[in-house]
């Protein structure tokens, strides 16, 4: 008798049981997945702190030769206009100081 036939008979014998009846199956309690409510992400802190928005903008522009106020960062822009502006600056090898306006709506 081939190996597959021997294994097949063993498997059938295990499933049916020795007395020719199916083995008793005890029902199990259903496993309920418990979902943990996700904590809201922390609010990002504004880089300007408590400084007046106008004073902050003047200080940033005065401290850096090239500044871009954009949605996101040059490596991860959050809108098409910001991506295009960062791409234009990169084409001219300009290394801008980026200010993410999404972090502070007043800026």
C-alpha cells in the first residue's frame, strides 16, 4: 500500500474515531477582539511659541537668506503648490529654511 494511502487511512481514522463515530467536539466561547480606543495624536507645538505671528515671520525672514512658508516640509510637502515651490528652489540648489504653516494657523 502506498504511503499516501496509509496516511489517508490514518487521518480518516483520527477524524472518525475508533468506534466509527465522529469524536465529540466541545464548543468554545467565541473570542471577541477588544479594541483599545486610540488616543488622539498630540497637538504639534508652534515653533513660534508665544511670539506674535508678525514678529515671528519678520524674525525668521531676517535670520535666513531663503525662507519658504509652505504646507509640510520640502522633503514631505502636503500640497501641490508647496511641492512645486520646493522643487523650484531645489532646482536652483537653494537650501531654504522651511516653515510648516500647518503647525500654526496664525502664521
